[in-house]
C-alpha cells in the first residue's frame, strides 16, 4: 500500500475513533495529535511530503489507546510499531546535537 493510501486509511481510523482531523499549512513539520478543549485533534501538515504526513499520523494513531479496538492493517501496525520503537530509543539514549 502506498503512502497516500495508508494516509487515507489513517484518516478513516481517526474518524472511527472520534478524533477530529484538520489539514492545515504548518510549514512542513508534518503535524501531530493534540487536545483542544478536551477533544483530540490531529493536524496534518499540507506543507509536508506524503511520507512525513504518514509518519506523523502513524505516530499520532499509535498514541491513541483505543487503537486496539479497531482493525488496522498489518503494514500500518508495523509502521506504527517501528515509529514507536524509534521514539523510545531516542528518549532512552537521547540524541547527539552539535552547536556553535
């Protein structure tokens, strides 16, 4: 399944889970999940490429506890798990940054 098809699937899953989806021009970072007045809202950055949008949406989907109650394709679950593991590794080991 290509990135656009997976992104469409994720948007449908968000709707099924009661998460509002907003597509906005946000500068290319890809968007993400937040709470606004107690409601879950996911922002999809229209300035980001499809792969970045997909990764940010998969990360957001992985953060929703109810995902265990809905069918998610194996390839999308794999992507979510891969992103979750990468995030855990980054939090555990930190990232090396160089500065001036």
